[in-house]
C-alpha cells in the first residue's frame, strides 16, 4: 500500500530548538523514528537524557537510550500493566518535554504547518 502523506519527526533541545529531523510516510508510528533521530542527534550534541511520552513506552527504546549513555525518561503507558510513576526529580525533568510540544505548535501556528495537507486513502 502506498503511503498517503508525510510526517515530520523532530528531536528538540530543552529550549525547543530542533536538533534533528526525519521525514517519513504518514503511516509510520512516531516511536519508529525515535532510534534514527537519537542517532542523528548523538552525532550533533551531547545530551544526558531522552524525554518521551507514553507513545514511546517500550523496552527497546529504553535499552537504546541507555546504550547511548542516556537516562531514558519515557512515560510509562498503563496499557502495558500498572502505571509506573516517575521519581520526583525525574518527574520535574520530564516536564521539560513541553518544549517539544511548543516547537511542534509553533511550526503549525507560525510557519504554515496547519495549511499543509495531503489526501488520505479512501476508508
């Protein structure tokens, strides 16, 4: 099946500046872009931790993050069992992830991202 569009995946710094970008087909799940993005970012910057929301909850991503010498701060997805909460210091650090959300919002609101559309496959 041919992909009906594209998706931009970003790895951003705490201040919201994009470090790496990956363009994929629209059907690719966000978590599949995490490893390639982390490898690109590792060549460009030195970072200590990887902050990801619950969509990225997997042992493979945690192990990959640790293999790069990073601390994986990935929100636990309760569909994989009981929700595991962050320790206080980790929770405070995880809240910095909102910078990534602001970066995505800026691309949509201030740089025309809302007007980019592609025709989806018929359902």
